């Protein structure tokens, strides 16, 4: 063998050796997930967003092969928990179950440390839901008409508990004030669960809540439903009129809930999450469970999810302006 031939073989072998690590790295993508995943809920426990997170977290965890830990981080009308998500690594190990407040805050809050449309990956829209206006029996009203009459006779004295400044329950209270020409006094809490407990205790008079979160209390007579948003009566509360049927068609918002991650989530991780979520949402039994808890399954991913959130931001921007709602 000539010296030149040997040199050529050596160079070819050396080139192949350098290519092996690159080829291996390209072929074997890092496994995901290899440890538990945190799902932030930007409210205290007990509200509709928390309920949905706790319904879907076990199913998603089973499909991904890792535990999904629900982490309640209430405060500032969901802004605090959303900021935590924004500052987290975009590696798929920090997600959040967000809701309508996310779409309201860009208009209602005076300043945000994040851009709602650019700084997040919208993994999937999960569900929409109506909201029901409830009161405690001690207020001695049984219909929306009676509540409006009482509020007009006592301006500023009937209190309305919300999940926080900027929440859909806050804004819907303002919509009701405008439509009925009354003044319910807004009392913000750190989440729907805390607001609901205050109404159950008779300390606050009314609140807008997700139906599924209060069905047991309504059935037990601990809460009185007065009216519900949406185009048609809620199946589990067939005798509760819609606001439209009660003469206030403009009080008709629906809440939505979605899973988000920080911007820059790797495409492979996002695909694995959406595939697992799609599998969970496609099970008839799970869909029924969501509906039994007051949610309408609404599964959208990728471009559709981003467009959905953008539309909601525009819709609620107009609603905030028309209602005159203020953050403080």
C-alpha cells in the first residue's frame, strides 16, 4: 500500500469519526418528560380554572408518564401566576392553566411585564364555560329581578365577590351593573374559591362562578342560582334562566381556559403535549366528566389556539371599555 493511499484512508476514517457524534445527536432527541411537570394555576384553589386543572392533570400525567403537579399561585387577578410562567424556562416542565383573565388583563391592568400575544406558547384551548350568578339564602332574593330591585333600593350596598381584579367574574359584574343600571359593590379575592367561600358564609352577597364548581351547594340549598350566561339554559340547571331570557341579553360572556407555556417551547415538546392532550380530550368518558362539571370541551392547538386567544383579547378589550371597568 502506498503512502498516499494510507494517508487517504486515514483522513476518511478521521472524517467519519467526527461525523458520528453529530449524527447521533441528531438522531436521538432528548427524552421528554423525564421528571414531574408543574402546572401553575394563577388563582387560589377552589375555582373553575383550578377545577379544570385538577381534572386534566392526572389524565395528562398518565399519558406522559410523569406526575403533573398543580401549583396554585393566586394574586393580582392572575397576573402573578402568569408572570411566573413568563419567567420560567421554555422546556415543557412549567405549564399553566390560564383563563379569560389572561385576555382581560392587557386592557384592564395599567402595566404588564409581559406581552400577552408574543411571550407565550399557546399549547391548547381546553374548554369554554358559562357562568352562573349565585347568592346565599340569607339575602332573601330568589330571582334576578328581585336582586336588581334590591340593588336599586340599596345602591352600593349589595356586594359581588370576584376571583380578583381583572377576572371574568369582575368584568361580568360590571356588565351587569351597566345593563341593569345598578351598582353592585365589587369585592375582589385571590381566586374564585375564596370568593365562593365568602358568599357561602354570607359575608358577600353574590358572585359569578362556573356552574360545575357550585352544583353540590345549589342542590343542597346553600346557594341560590339567579341567572346564567350563554345562549341556552345549562343542562344541570334547567330552571335557571339565561340573562337573555331575563331581559339582559348583553350580559352574555363565556369563560375560556387554556394551557400555556413560555414562548420558545421546542416544537417536539409542544407536539408531545398536544398529542397527549388530544388523546385525553378524545375520550368520551372524560368529555362527559368535563360537561358534568360545567365545561364545554373546546380543543384547539397551534395556530388555531393562538388565533382564539387573540380574538378573545380583542373581544374583552371592547367589553372592558363598554363596561367602564377599572383595575382599582
